[in-house]
C-alpha cells in the first residue's frame, strides 16, 4: 500500500517529518470498526463508540483492563459471542467467545493482572469464566453442574461479582434460592474453589447482585429487595449487617474514598421514587442523599454508581420493556455525593435516548465507558463533564486520521485546526494532536 504524501510546500520541514512518522498508523489492521459513531450535543458530550441496531439488546457489563483495553459483556450472549474486546480505547472492537460456556446474560468482571473472571446468569445454567491473558481468550472455570454441586443447589441462577482479595485469593457471589451458600472462595488465583463456613445473607432467599471490596478492606454485600447491608472486615471470615433505613436495595455500590460508600435501591411499584444512600463511616450507618421518580409504570432502579476523578456518576434506569421506554437519567455529584445534579438522558443517538446504563468504567485519564440498553450501545465521554479531548477536531471523541486531515487542510489558514485556542493553526496545534493521536483514553 502506498501512503499518500501529506506534505506541501507551505508546511515546515519538522511538520513533514512528524507526519511521515505517522504513516505506520495508517497501515494498522482494523478488526471491527465502531459502528455509527455520533457525538451527542448534550452537556455530557458522549459518543457511541459501538452501536448495534435499533431496539437490539444491551451490554450488561463493562470493565477497563488497563493499557487501552476495554471488555464488555452482552446481556443476551452465547458461547461464541460472550464479549466485545477493544485494545485501542474503543476505536475498534473484536468479538470474543468462551467455548462451552452456558447461560445467557454476562455480568461483572474481576481482575488480578492478566487474570480476569466473569459470570453468567439470570437464565439458568450459570457458569464462571476465566481469562489468563487479559481478556483475549476465555475458558470455563466452573461449569453450571460444578457450581451446583459445590454450593449444594439444584438451581444456581447467576454468578455475580468476582472480587479479587489479594495474594491470589478470589471471592465470587452466587445467586440461588435453595441454599444458604452464597459465596465461594479460591486461594490459588481461580484454579480451585471451596465454600467458606461464613456466609452473608438472611437465609436461602437472600441474594445480592453486586459485591465490592473497598479501599478500607470492607466487603459490602447488599441483600437485594431488603434493607440489610452485609459487611465483612476480615475478607469474608465473618459477616455482620446494618440497616439502610427505608431501602429496597438493588445493585449499585461505590467506594468514594475516605470511608465514603454509596448504594442504591429499586422500586417495583408504579411511579415510585428510588433513593441513593451514603455512608460516611465505612458502612456502619447510611442515610438517603437523593431520589428520583422516573414516572414509569413498572420496575425502576439505580443500576450503577462510579467514582471518576473527583466526581461521582450514578445511573437511574427503567425496566427493560419496549425499546420506546427511554426515560433513564444520569446524575453527577462533585461533593462526595452530598448533592446530585441530573444530566438527563445521557445520550440522544441515531435511535433516541437510553433506557439504561448497566455499568460504567473509567480509564487512567478519566475517560468513561458505559454499557447501555437499548440498541447495543457502548458510550464514551471525558470527565469532568463537558471537557473535550485535545486534538479532537471533528468532535467524535477521539483523535484519528480524520482530525489530522482537518489540521492539514487548515494549516496557516486558521479555519478549523486550532487545538490550543490561540486563534491560528500552527506547529503547536500539530503537537497537541500528535500527543493524542490514536490514543484517546490512557
């Protein structure tokens, strides 16, 4: 392939040299281009870095693996298409399967270096999956039959929230309604598993979707549809519980740092407010900090809360019904969760707004990726809210060959390539663009 010569007689020699050094980028293989990238004009400024078809399914889990790698789990998937993996900050995506895996919905990721765990569930035959190469390939760590035998259950409905405890120790949360065994442990980085004697929950009916280990070494396990938050300060050796007053707990958990934690609830009755709760004392007591009424006739819930830099984001979502029920709201807090501002529906794309953000993750440079429903959407936006990516001249959320073309076309003509805001397009703007070229997130 011949690379077109981008230089002209009016460009300085140093500029031509820099552009020649970029020629290798044009030869990189493309695995699966992000589909229909659109920049939303809301204050969030999100782009859809992956876009399925209208009214298609959801991404129920998403996780940043480091070094520009993002992995997303499809809500309705099969063994051959469990995950989407991006190795270039969302610019391209590759379908990754897990041979012999069972269960449809893929939930949550846990990571210890190159080892990554994920589970399936909510449709029966749940299994635990494992990767030892940072998400590139996957195997079944525990089959559905092995999980049922391990915990003594006839129906292990879901495998949730793999949590790395350190020193090759893992804890995984199991949803089942016929045994008190909700936790399994590994002491050899996921090679073998056992049931610990100490278990959270109030009995066979207790279950939790998300579990986290905070920076204070506190395990949090919210008993779903109750007001009980279970906690362990010795990595699952023993459990205690506290009451979250008035709560009907669901999935979201967040460690905001300095002993500040957040959790959220769901509502099963029509047109009912749902609340976010906060603890300032490492989970010992909780109080409501905000609520929202999405005015929907069915199930609504807080789905995720995440800390990004000095900000907190929380997604309030509506029940998966028809694809027209696009009433979710994204909330922002910049004071450790004391007050919250609604950013409205976080993205209005080619098919309308979002129904849910199931999960969010953030990179080292505070770029947020979100797995959404419907339309099989993965969003990306920079934090703080409204901050643009330097060198992103076409406003699509990344810096690529298209932006380079805009700069070349406007060099010294001052009509579109001004990256530093000084009113002209010159060598300084090229330096900004080159620093971000092909790497919009790390």
